[in-house]
């Protein structure tokens, strides 16, 4: 008679313990699912916020082009010397263009149109845009052996050329810049050579890193560390190669290699 209650309560405790374990399992599972839902919700909010910021910044970049165009028109009609103001306005345009391309970079695959492009035509187009900079800094420009056709996207390739040429002009105090091309078994290699201040040896391994400005950029205090980062990323997605050789105090050489191999639609969807 005494053992029954003990067995009863022992069984009840065992059952209760089993139920507690079961409920503990359900509770933990519920917590995990709740945390996952919260995490997913937070990720969605973060993604939504970032998209809103990107949309706003993209809109701002387009809107700011209107006053820039108006200023350009005013400068063209002005009688006094406005060369300094033109230089600053040109810089604003370039910064805005870089911002837009940075926003488009992740979805670059949706904005590609690979065609056979004339290398000389693209190079002259970019050089013409920077002609006032060459004149202002008294720099020479040489174009050699550019009668080549390469498979690329003209808009993105010209953006890469602009960034490289902009850096060459920025860090070249005297002398000039030479742009030439040569053919080999793998395709066409475009070389941009300047007589500028060069790049320190310790900076060369990191020049394509996002946000890295190096010694020259820190001295300039206006470098964003995005130009060469975008150049490398764009060239990778276009199937081009890009590398840089430089000697401090002597100048810099930038090599852009354009392969002659065709790019399939499947490759484009992976970009």
C-alpha cells in the first residue's frame, strides 16, 4: 500500500519530466524559428533600406547633372577667363559619374552589350573629354598603333580608360602620356604610359583594393580609393586583364588586355 503512491508519484514525475523535455524541445524549436523570422525580417528591412538609399543616391546623381549642364552653358558664353571654374566643374562631373557607375557595378551584367569596338575610336573619345586637362597642365599626348578591334562593352570600357587616364593626368606634373596597343596570340594589349610621380613599391600589391588610396592618395587628400577598384572589377566581368607596373619618380604603365575569345550568353548571366 505504501509502494503504490511512490510508484504513482514516481511515474507521474517521469511523465512530467518527459513532457517537460518535450515542451522544452518545442519551446527551443519555437525560439529558433522566431529568431530566424526576426533575422529574416531584419535582413529584409536592411536590404530595403539599402535599396532606398541606392535609389535616392541614383536619383540625386541624375538630378545634379542639370545644374552642371547649366554651369557649362554659362561658362561657354562668359567672356572672362573661366578655366579654373571649368576644371572644378569637370571634377564634379567625374565624381558624379564614378558614383553612378559604383551603384550600377553589382548589377553590371544587366547593362552589358558586348560588340566589336574600334580601339582607336574609344581612346580618342576619352582623350577628347580630357583635352582641357592636358592643355591646363601642359601635358603631351601620343596615340600609337590603335587601329585594332576588340570585343568589349564600349560604355564600360571607356569608363575604365577614363579612370586610368584621370589618374595619369593627376599624378603627372610634366612630360606627357602615351597610349599604344600591340597584338599577340591572346588578343590586344592596350598600354597607358605616363611620366608621372609613380607608385611606391609597397603600394602596388594593394592598388586594386576597395578604398585603398596608398601614399599618393593620402598626399592628394581627395582620392576615394574606388577608381582602380572599379577598373579591376569591370575588367574581370568583361573578361579583360588589367595590371600595373610603376617605378616611383619615373612613371606608371597600365596594361589592359582584351581577349579575342567570344563571350557566351551564359557567361553574361553569371556577371
